[in-house]
C-alpha cells in the first residue's frame, strides 16, 4: 500500500497525485464513497454495464435475435443496465435508511421477470 499526504484547500478541494491519477485511469470524473470513517475516491468507469455483456448477448440470442437486429437490441439493452443498477442501489439504500433490515432479497432487487 502506498501513502501520500495531500492538502485540502479552503474550498475543500484536493489534487490527486499524478502518479495515482495515471495509474488508476482517472479521467474527468471521480466517484466519492464514504466507507465507515474513510473516504474512497476512485475513477468513474465509463462502461455502461459491460460486465453484463455476455449475459445480455446470450439472452438476446436465445430470444432469436441475430445480425443487425441483435446488435441494435444489444446496444438498446446495454444502455438500460447502469440506470437499473443505480435504481436498485437507491432503493436498497432507502430500505436500509428506514430500518428495512427485515427486507428480503426480492424486496431489495425485485424478482426476475421474463
């Protein structure tokens, strides 16, 4: 683990050391996460659900899509992944904030619909 002390300006701004900026692949945005008594700053991934690409493709192929229609449907479906995940996280956070600790997985993430 590397460590570097950085200053916080009067406007609460920080500068990410160039070495870390390059190494981690920062661009124009950073994600800021409060984890216990730590602040985690990490690059925002520009991928829009790429980690789900194989599952999306397999599902679309099983539905009979192919060629240009498959590509079009894939792009359309992939654009929906990030907003859907954000909605699930927001709903889970809302349940947690209201003491929804007795919520089931279906309450948090919904049921699989076909």
